[in-house]
C-alpha cells in the first residue's frame, strides 16, 4: 500500500496560516509497462535469431543457370557462426550474383572455393592474426591465382559480387576468421550439373 505524503504550504492569502494538503502517490505504472515491453521485444528477437538452424532449407530448382550477361541471384546471410542457407545450390559453370549480408555481431568472411582455396585463406588469416589483443591485424591476402572468392564484412554490412562457379570442384563456404570454423561457421555447396544455354 502506497501512502500519500502530506505537504504543508504557507497560504499566500494569510501569511500566518499553514495549509497541509495530501499529494497523490507517484505512479510506477509507466516504468513497469516499459520493462514489460522491453522484455517481450527482447525475447521475440532471441526467438527470431535462433530460427531453428537444424531445419532443412527449402528445395531449390535451377530452371535457368546464370550467365555473365544475366547472373542468377543468390543471397547468403552470415550469422554468428553459421551461413544461411546451407547448402547453397549452384550450377557448375554458371555465373551467380551473390548478395551477402553480415547479420552477426562480429566481422565474418565468406570464402567459397575448393580445398586449395580454403587452405590458402586459412593460412593467410592465421598469419594476419595479431600476436596480442591490442595489436592491429594486417590485412590477409592470397595471390590472385588462388581462385575462389572472399568477401570480408563487418557487422551489419552487405556486399554484392559476381562469381563464376567452377565446373567440377568440391566447393565449400567457410569463415576463416580465427576461431569461427571451430564454432561451426561452415557452409555446404550443392553443385549441380545443369545445361547452360548460351
């Protein structure tokens, strides 16, 4: 039970009269409402972020593989320690236009390529890792002849890039930022053989 506090004021009409009035109690309802709304929004965002990663993505049919003149759009979302969707469905020899979003809270890289490409970027990122937490990391790079594709994005960033899918290679998508592969940031590629019209 909240008790009202008495407040005594000097009556202006008569300087000798002291008048006491009851003040209404201060309501805490707006604070409680704000806390409840914040809690509901936070729980909702957590459930949206989880998005049941164990679910299989919908089947993808490639009716018309992309070409250099008309690349096929493929969207990939990088979250903290996973790629969505996985597997990414590509046709051997086609050209795709990747739109890559980093929806995670950390920087991530998107490296697509065969085992040689993945090994080269893993070694480059490991070599570029600073020796201590306060040091600035030098940029990681590999020779252009390595092939594959690498896109490094900070939290909330987006990039669009065209990529010519190789013909007969086992492709994978990995994030080579140190520690991210160990946390599960590995994506699969479903490479299909579909006839490409000129």
